[in-house]
């Protein structure tokens, strides 16, 4: 496992360590509320997300953004390159049944 993937894994683990009554990343993905996008960030699948879903997506995306910037600096590339690289990996690794966003902007179940 590369150091970038390890760091992303740690960030995602931290992002999902929420109180038991709060919506977790895995729960939101399994319920079809959110999904992965090719830009390396989560997106909201449903038309009218709850404040909890919106907050979860915003929080995780902010953590990812910080991680991508840090890793891009270490690798000597622009953050956009790191976002696209990680987006590609996250789409590939999304389990069957979860939503991913196609290049034309449609949400589909993998």
C-alpha cells in the first residue's frame, strides 16, 4: 500500500469515527445518499440531502482536500493532479452497489 493510500485510509477512518447516533460514511454510501466522484471528492446523490448528509460530505471533503494538498506538495505536483489520481483509485475501489459519478455527471450504482 502506498503512503498516499495509507494516509487517505487514515483520514477516512478518522472521518468515520463519529458518535453511534450519527450517520457514518459507510452508512451514507450504503443507503445511496452519497458517492465517489472522479475528482477525488464525495458527492451527494439525492436531490434533497439532510443537513447531516451535507455536513458529512463537507467534513470529509475538507479532510480530503487537506490531505491532497499535503501529498501533492510532497510529490511535487499540483493538488488537482493528486485529486484526479485519488479519484480514480476511489472509483475503482468503490464496492458494488455503491454510487459513483460517471464522467457525464450521472450517478450510477457500481
